[in-house]
C-alpha cells in the first residue's frame, strides 16, 4: 500500500475468523437477489491487514434488514462466539468520500464493501478505547501508514467530529483523543484547532461559503421582473 489516499486493493484472507462468519452470513441470506453489505469495525482490518485484529463481533450495514436470517442461522449476539452485529449507517462515522477509497468484492450473491483502513481508523477517534489505539499501532506496524500528514488530511475530512456532541449522545472527547493519539504514534504534541480544524473550515468556506455569499450578493441586486 503506497498511500492511504489511494483506493484500497487488499488480498482478503477469508480464512480469518471474520471471513468465516461472513461466509456463514452469505449462506444464511436468500440467493434470489443481490445483497449489498458494508463491513466496518475491526473485520476489514482482520481480513485485509492482519489476522491479529480479533473482535467478538462482525459489524455490518446491510441494504435491507437481515436480522431474521441471522437469527435463523444462529449468527446473532448470544448465539455465536463471533457474532454478526447488524447496524445502520449512523454507526459508521466517516467522511462523505469514504466510498471512493473502499474495496468491493462479490461473494456469491452478496456484494461486500470494505472501507479503507484510514476511514476505519478515523471512525474510532471519538471513543479511542485501548483496543482502538492498538488498531492504529498495528496498522502502522504492518503498512507504515498512516503517517502524520495522511492522518491530518483524514481528520480534516471528518472535521465535524470535533463539534460539541448533543446532550443525548454518549460523551467523547475527540480533541483529547487526537492529542493522545499523536503522542502515542508520533511522540509529539499537536494543536488540533490550528492544524486540523481551522484549515478544514477555511477550505470549506473557500469551496462553499465565500462563493455562496458572492452569488447571494449578486442575486440580491437583481430586481424582480414585473
């Protein structure tokens, strides 16, 4: 993998534990249609980077509710040692362009989409538990990525994670977590506001805000026709 800015083209290890669970999921789904399933969390890292990325569940976002099929196949939590966790798109925090870097492959009547490792890693920033920090370190150990600039660009793409959370959301401190991550990965401090937030918002204003204001001003000077 030469750059974390390029589309992901892994050689997936389907013999890994998560691969076995996904194959069981394929068996459980009716073959009378094509299913689209996004696989996120640690499973893409386990299949595509290192089998040491072990997890007790396989997080998936299906294009249709698959709970009943998983239940019949005994793949849900409490039914299997490594279980399928059907989720909604809200469970995966990623930049709007994550799909262009993702890897897609067909397994019989199921099309799987695996987000790029950088998008999976960045999605862990809000909580950054110990296992998430280990994931960053293991990916860097295996690939040499992300380097500092790659991670800055990736975080700028999801700059809105640094906004205050709603009262109803579970608390997280992505600014603190980013600072901790920089110390652990790069052995240095980072000023999140100056390095990540301000440049990202400036680019957003340049691309949308200023042009929109200019257009609005021009439109305001046009008198409606009678």
